[in-house]
């Protein structure tokens, strides 16, 4: 997913899709993270919806079974705290 985001400059975000189900983690451009410094940031699904065609789904081999909507969800499923790649 990170490779797809890197190769397509017009994309703002890439999310995994297995069959018809979308999931996490979602890779986003760093400038989008500024929205989450606001007092009431939007839910990720709302932000992705606003981006329209600047979001691309990438087919993944593993099923998407778990929703990771909060940092606590990420930690609870053994992935460690959310982190940002540069």
C-alpha cells in the first residue's frame, strides 16, 4: 500500500480491500494528519469520503476482519500503538 501511495502522486490515501470489505490500516499522506490536530477531528471514513477519487483501494490477500477505529483498538489487537512513517 505504501508503494502504491508513493508511485501515484495524485493519491491522498490508500486503503486495503479484501473482496468487498475495506479495512485498516489506511495509508495517508502526511498533510492529511493536520485534520486530526483539530479539537473535533472527523472520523477517518468521513475524511476518506471527502477525498473522493484521491483514495484508492488496494486488493489484499488476507481477509479484513477487524475494525481499528481508535488507537485503543489498534493496541488491543496486538499491533502496538499507531505510528507514522516518513
